[in-house]
């Protein structure tokens, strides 16, 4: 082999090794995620049936924080200070960008979420959601929406913090979709306050808004997982607004809440 051949062979090997490095990191990250998911399953199966609600919330908070760290997503909270006791018996309303939204909010203060019934049938994830107190609703059935409204109202009266995504679907995060008013009957009936939230995803290094984690269009959950793992580190900002009193009908409350979330997004820039 000539000197030129050796240099070409060496350069090709370096390029090949360099190209395989990101792939190895990607595989390792997925393996760590699987281990973390297995830990979550074991925790739910072995601990959740007997530990106290406050302890369960702390476990959910830690697990969610670690999940985000494995995706290289950090959380920054802005706005009105709020402790768990301040959120008890409140309905949190937020814009909806990604399945990561749930874990971002959980890493701040874990509420109970309301989610579409299809999630309940997802392998593993659906079971985990059910164990953490998620309420599932069949949005296409008016009777089920009526049922879940009463369940949410009872949970609010019992002092649970509930969280809903009133847009009814995910968006790019760059715009706010209209809020559906149906679920707002629950806080009206329970006399429960509304706490508006806004979520913004940014590239950690530049602060630029990004749609990398957005779960939209024809993208599958695995598509978004790969996009997040292959992309740069991210920051999800959680903006917390002032309490909105439920002293109006559900349509007015939905419009008022949408305006409050929109104002938080405008303030975030």
C-alpha cells in the first residue's frame, strides 16, 4: 500500500468512525430511556398502591425531571410563584405542543391530567398514565364529555389540581388554537379557580423558538422522539399566570382563559 493509499484509508476510517458516533449516542440514549421507563413501571406496580398522595406526587415529579434530562430538555419556570397548596382545587389550562408538555408540567407541580381516550390503549404509556391519575375522555361522544365534566368537578372539590389542554389537539407552539368550552363547565360547577399556563420550547444554546418536539400532522410519537434525540439540547419554559376566578359561564371562562394564555405567550416572545 502506498503512502497516499494509507492516508486515504485512514481518512475514510476516521469519517466512518465520526459518522457512527452520533448513532451510538442515539442508541445509548434510547437504552437509558427504556431503563427509565422500566423503573417507572416497577414504581407504579410496587409502590403507588400504598404510598401517600403527596409522596406519589414527589415520585412523579422526580421521574418526570429525569425523563426530560435524558432527552436533554431543561425546564425554566417564569411568572406567578405557586406552591402545591396554591394549586390545590384549581384547574390548570395550557397550550399543547408535545407529549413532553405533561412531563414539563409534572416536573414543576404534578397535577392530574385529562387526556383523549386513545392514549389509554397505547402500550405501556397508557397504563402508566392511568396509574398517575390521568382521566380519559372520548371527545367524539357528547355523553362521555358530560361524564368527565362531573368527574373533574368532583376532583376539584376534593382538592385535586387538574390540568387540561383546551385546544383539544397539539400545535406547532408558534400559535394558539381556539379553546373548547365544554370542560370549563367543571370549574364553574365546582367554583374552582383557573390557573393559566403557557409552554414555549427553545434551542438551549441560542434561545431560538423551535418546533422540534411538536407532535403534529402525520408525525408519530417515535418520529418526535427521534427528532428530540437527534436535535440540540432544548429548554421548555413554563409561564404561570394569575388566577382566573370562575365567576362567569363556561364559554366566557374559556374565552377569558384563552386570552390569559395568549397574553403569557406574547409576554414570552
